[in-house]
C-alpha cells in the first residue's frame, strides 16, 4: 500500500516533468517531442540523469552543470505538485473504484497547471490546451453527463464572455477578455453545465478584480498594467472540478 502510494507520487512527478516541457515549449511554438531539452543559457544537452524529477534539481543544486546558470525553481515545484496531486487522486481512485476517472482527473489537472503557468508567464492560453480540455470534457460528458446541459453550459460560457467583451470593446475600445479566456470558459461550460459555468464566471471575475485592485493598491503592478485572467479562471475551476462539495458549501448552491 505504502509502496503503491509512493509509486503514484513518482508517476505524477514524471508527468510533471513532461508538463515543464509543455509549459516551456508550447507558448514558443516548439515541438513537444524531440529535440532533447537543452540549457536555455549555454545550449548544453540535458542528460537523462540531470532530468530525474526533483532529485536532479537538488543534485545539481539548482544550476546547469556546464555554465552554472540558475535553473528555475518552477521545474522541481511543478514536478512536486503534480506528484502530490497524483497521490491524492490515487486515494480518490481507491474510494471511487474508477481508473477512468483517475486518468480523466489527472489529465484535467495537468492541463489546468499548464494554462495557469503559461498564462502567468506569457499572458496567453495556447489554443491546443483549450482544445484538449474541451475534448476531455466532451468525452466525459458523453459517458457520464447530460449532453443538453453540456451544450447549454458551453453556449453560456461562450455567449456571456464573448458578449461582455464585445460590448466593452464597443463602448471603450479596449479588449477585456482575451480570446483564450473565452475559449477556456466555453470548454469549462461543457463540464460545469449552465449553473456551474455562471458561478465560475462570476467567482473568477470577482476574485480577479479583488486581487487586481489589491496588487495595484500594494503598488506591485501599475494600474494600466494588464494582468492575465486565466489563473483566476483556473483557480476557481480547480475547486469546482476537484472539490465540488467545498465550492457548493462556500457559495451554497
Ligand atoms: Zn548551461
């Protein structure tokens, strides 16, 4: 049992190692498979033993073995977090007895984490991630949900956010939500359904506004600076997808 739990932690950490590749390469439009990873500073090839999740970072003391340039703490952190969540999902799997659900949840978590990191760093959400997420939710809906709810949910996710963005643009000439945000809401609507997506839009906008104002008040960002909205959508969705009871408890619906 303990050994099995440990295996799922390691399994998640290896997935996390791949997610680091996605987070680095996808916004740069680089292929996800080959070529092999290189140091971003001196271009030295990263050998397999320098690429063991978390261990290598400690072993290399967070520096490239050739040029000694610092390696971002993001790498071991993404591996650790994914390992931890895989472990959590393993116990969830024992409880619910469904391997399919385990795979589904780990895949959704992986896409959430990539969107979260990429949007913070590059202020974009790659179309590919929204498409994979939409496909996953579509399959899930086909197997377990009412497809009418999913269709209406996606329609609302797209309709409200596109409509508000359009009106905002007509009135002020500014683009509020990016296209990536609108596509993300559309994909989420498939899984969350009509009521869930309305909650998602409301809560992520509220949280985004509060944190945005707080960051300006604390002079961490300037008032005209654009902050990515994706991370707020992802945080809200994370609670809603993986801890729906908690979400329902907080917002009593
Ligand atoms: Zn280097």
